[in-house]
């Protein structure tokens, strides 16, 4: 197997560009929002993103289920792959119309819904603006979801980078537009409306391109809609697992609001979590580039190729991000203070705990990558139920401050990423007659444990250049034999 072919190189390069753009969006817009809107309205923005993530978990899950099925069928039965995409699109369009109608009815028709979600008085005049913003943002997300599903036809032929290029161009346009609007003191509602319209226009234009380039005859027939409904039902466990995954990740801000945490705490949590999640975003984007490769190896029962891919992800991609997390330690506080324009109080202990959480999460992502890529719905549901239960119980029991929140998340991650995930993945691969030794996979945890040890040292005694040099030496010793064995060239 080769990691140096043209599509992989292009995909990785554009993924890095998309990651830089995403990071730039956060770095540029957050201080503008805090300065011009204040932390209360900024909290509304964080809540809106969380609401969108939770409300769209069903279509998001269905898209990934159809894309995975399309990719897994493509190499064995192209006709079945096309049928899968056709019926998936038919159902997604109908479902999106129903979802948008429901959101408009609940948020715009009942002021209590917006008041409850955004924690504002029901009679507050701003509730209508918040409700309208939410409905419009969900509409934009639904249109974009249809475009993303159709774009999956490019994945197994190595053109996933084209989808990502389009997303990158949209993201850069969003940054410029929103920055200008916020700097001109446009209101929260108008900024959300402008962003929603931009997303919808871009999605429709790309959809027309896909429709012309990759036509799917019979997509809108009654038979396709019926088959799509049946397929939607088959993915029920995936929806449940993705809901709890969203709840334990993007939905954390909403959970904090539900348990009546102060808005200043929610804003602090949201900003620090955005900083520490930067390497996770980069890793997730790069994993999306390798998903078609995973599915190809899995569908062809290529155990050796699959093991090589997993080693490359955990040691190649993961270690670069780990080194970045550790070496950037002295930059986190000044970055936070500059970024938030001193509108929020920095909490060093919370940041340290969240960095440890990021390292554990980074280790677990490679296992998530496998279960998601092969549609292992039972195991994903079990894992996400466990993680969500720990978080919800923890949030309800601890004091209403950020440090206990971090401890709850850290405990949940240790149980799921270090213990449950490796066992679940090993069981799944063994059941599918794929020989990927558990001992060999677990040995890749060494760089992650080294990074955790150094971060704990920094937390107790401060940053040290000598410690970083020793850390880099031990990382090199841990990685060299593995990368020398598993880094496969053309």
C-alpha cells in the first residue's frame, strides 16, 4: 500500500489548508465577537453551533452511513453503490424538508423553546431573533448536507480533495464576510442570516455541478424514496450512537447551559476547548482523507494493508500533533488572552486538564476511525452511551465551575479511549476475520503516554526547554523502529 499517490497527496495538502482556514476563522472571529457583541451574545453563538450539531445529528449520521455503504460497495458492486447513493439522496431531501419545518414551528412558533435553549426570559424581545437565526441556520445546514452526501460519489475514485477544496473556499469567504459584518457592528441575527445565505448559495452551486458531472437517474422516484426510508431505518443504531457522540462533544456547551452553568463559564469553556481541539480538528480532517483507503482495505479483507494504515495514522499523523501540543505549551495562555481581548479570565488548571484530555482523545480517534468507517453501529452505540452517561452524571454532581467539568471529561475519556475502544475494535476486526494483533496496536500508546507525562510535568513545575529536548529524544526512540517498519513508500 502506498501513501504517496496523487490523490492522497492532494487530499492531505488541501486538508491542511482547510485546517488552517478553520483555525483562522476561530482566531479572527472570536475576539471580534467578544469585542463587538460581548460575552453574553458570544455565548448565544456557541449555543447556536451546539444546537445545530444536535439537531442535525440524524442527517449527519445518515450521510456518513450512505457514504460508507457507497464506498464499501463501490469496489465490489458499482451498481449497488449507485443505487445506495440514489435512494439515500431521495430520502435525505424529504427528511431535510421535514426537519426544517419542525424547527421553524418549534423555535418561531413557541417563544418558550428559544427561551429555554438560550436561557433567556420568554418575553425577551431577542427571542424571536434567536429563533429565526436558529431556523435559518438549520435550513442552511440541511442544504449543505444534501450537497455533502452527493459529493461522496467522489470519495472512492480519489477525488475527495475536490469536495474539501470547495469547503475551504466557502470557509475563507465566510471569514472575510463575517469579519466585515461584525466589525461594522451588524447584529447577531443579521450575521447569522448572511452566513446562512452564503452557505446555501455555495451548496446549491456545487450541487448543480455534481448533478451535471455525476447524474443519478431515478433519484427522485417513489421507489427510491421508499428504499431510502428502509435504509434510513436500518441505520437506527448509528443515529443513536452519533447523537450521544454529539452530546459528548459538540453538545457539551448545551449540557452546561442545561445544568445552569454561568454564561462566563460557558464562554471560557468554549474558547479553551476550541484552542485545545485544534489538533483534533486537524486529525479528523486528515482521517477523512484516509477513510476511502480504510474502506477499500476492509472490503477486500486486506489485513496487512489495514494494519499498515492504522500504524501510519497513530504514529505518523498522531505523533506530529502530539509534538505540536507539547511544544506549544507556553503559547496557550498569551494566545488565549490576546484572542479573548482579556474579556475572559484564564484558568491554567483547566487548560492543563483539557490538554491531557486532548491527548487521550487523539489516541481514541484512530479507533473511532475504524468503527465509523466500517459502519460498526452496535459497538459505536455502546461506547457513546457509556461516555455520555459518565458525562451527564458527572455534570449533575460536581460544582458549577470549569475545573470539575474538565475532571469529568477526563475520566470519561480514560474509560472510553484507553480501555473500551481498543477492546471493541479488536473484537470487531476479529469477528470480520481480519488479523490485526491487539498487542501490536496497543504498543502505539507509548508516544501518547510520553506526551501526558511531559504535560503533567509542565503543569506542576512550568515549561522547560530541557524537558522538551528529552521528550523529543524519547519520542524519536519510540517512533523510529515502528515508522521504519510501517512507513510504506511507493
